[in-house]
């Protein structure tokens, strides 16, 4: 049986829109850190925690039949994971870092849209 951490338990007490706003806050921090002379460790920490936020949120979206938007967030999780695997390359290449900053801004905008709109009805 998987043990729930206190951090996960606290996060899961919030509704999905609130959780998505927490994710958006992380993305906003990541986006601003890409462009500055900032701690790579801080960005890494935010990326890793953002992946947990997704892991703890997407299943509840699926349970609520918000499949399409949950799938979008899975794509965000894949991007974050890709960044972790290619971290050294991204950090040493200004173009890759700029591309990551742009992608983060785009995802920030989309996560906020998802957090502030009701899911579309599954009924026709």
C-alpha cells in the first residue's frame, strides 16, 4: 500500500481548481527563474514538486470525467519529465532555456484557463 505523505494529504484536501492554482504558482516561479541568473536547484525543486501536483490532481479530474483536460495536464507532466532528463543540456544552452521559458509561460496560461473554467459536459 502506498503511504500518503503529509504534504500530499494537505494538498489533496483542496479542490481541483485550487490545486491547479498551486501548480500555476509554481509555473510562474519557474518561468521567472528561467530568465534570471537563478539557482538551478530551486528550478529543479519546483519542477519536481509540480510533477507531484499533477500526479495528485489528474486522477481526480479523470474521476470527474474531465478526461480531455486531464490528458492535457499529462502532457505537461511529460514535458517537465523531459526537462529533468535533459537538464544539463537545457541549463547550458541559452536557446533551450528560452524555449523552456516560453513553454512554461504557455502552460501557465493554459493551467489557469483550466482552473477557472468548468469542464465541458460529456453529454451531447
